[in-house]
């Protein structure tokens, strides 16, 4: 992979952000019902890699469910220190520069919530890099939120403005792709990965009436807006005014049953024998 240094990821790895990412892990797991969605047998071992691992929530869950695996986590910042007896290895590495692993090495490569870390045009190269380090017959698992608001009871003018200007507008301004989630399967296909299966899970944004998922979504919504408030405010408002706006949009979102769709795509590197059927439905 040719070196590349344009990093757009806007968040730090301070304690508040790490706490947000841990909550987001619970959200993803509740939405899809399991950490490992690819039909890969890990009971008797196998090499598993988590790319852009953040605080290591996913790799820790996988290692504790499948203790015989060789578990590796990589991030471009020192976001994670595995406990000495965890059996997990953390390595510094940058998916945009090329991962520090040989070709054809892992049985499962996981890449999740990286939407703000990858420029729109970089996705094909990143998925190709994930495919490179995956063994023939191994699997890549990609999970992202589609950053486009839907409202079961209809969009209001204010929700439309919020969606276009804040949700999608801010992501586009960063240089990222708000619509990458529904494109994951196409990116996987372009990287030569087969056996693609995609599952779409809607997540309501509501502090009450939508259970734990709704609460986690609402908390994440406010946390992300707070992080991006100076950027959203620009010259027209203050970050405090943006937060007041966000609170009132959240109330309106609850009344109109707003939800985001989350996508999980699994795809298999050709070769190494065929595995019948995937653990997730859809196409
Ligand atoms: C929103 S967090 C997601 C963490 C984790 N994947 C999860 O789902 O819990 C994004 C992570 O990607 C990391 N990251 C951003 N750009 C990266 C890059 N070019 N290479 C590797 N990691 C990167 C950040 O440091 C951060 O830990």
C-alpha cells in the first residue's frame, strides 16, 4: 500500500472519548446481537485482528468468547493497553500507511466505526489493505452507521435542516463519506472479496421509549455534537448555542421516531476452501 498521511479523524483519545467508544461498543453489540458476525470458526483458535481498535472493546470481547484465538489490535494512536494476562497484543499501525502485518495472515479482520477516519476516496484502498492481511478463506467484517436521518413519523423542516447541515454537512466538510455504510459491500467487492452478506439494523434516537439502544444513541448523539460543536458553530453561533439546538432537535427526534441505519457487511477472501452460509441475513 502506498504511503498516505492525510489524517482527517477529528477526535482525540482522551478519557471522555474512550468512554464514548466503550458505550458505542455496547450499542453495536446490542444492534447486531454478537461481536463476530462472519461465519468463521474460532472455537479452536485462529488469528483475529481489530483495525482502529480504540479502547479495545471489540477485541477484548472476542478474546474472552474465543480464548484460543491469537488476538491482535492495531490503532495509529496508543489508545489501548491490554492487561498483561489478557493474551491480546496491541501494535501501533496506520491503516492509511499500510498495516504492519504480512499478506494472508488473519482469519478475521474487523474494522468498525471508522467513518470519520477515512476520506471518501480512500475507502477502496483501505478495504484492499484489510483484504491483503486476510488469509485466503478468511473474513473481513465492516460495520458503520449510515449518517442520514430517517423519521418513522415523517421528517420535519427542522430535522431536514439538521440532517443536511449538521449530520451530513459536517461529515462532508471533514472530507468523510456519510453514505459509506450502504457502500461497504461494493467496496468489499471492488477489493476482490466474495461471499458478501450485509445486515441493516435501525437504531432509534430516543432517551425514552426505545430501550437501551435509544438511550445509548441519544447519549452518543449529544457526545458527538459536543465534540464537533466548535466546528458546527462556525462564525454564526457559539458551541453552547449548538448544544441547545441539539437538545431541542433530540426532543423533536424522539417525537418523530427518528432512527439511523447501521450496516454490518461480512466478506470472504477467495481461496482456502468454501464456508457455507453466513451468520447474518440480507444481501
Ligand atoms: C471511533 S473510534 C472506533 C474504535 C473501535 N473501532 C470501536 O468500534 O470501538 C476510531 C478509532 O480509529 C483510530 N484511527 C483513526 N485513524 C486511523 C488510522 N489511519 N489508522 C489506524 N487507526 C486509526 C482512532 O485512533 C480511533 O481509536
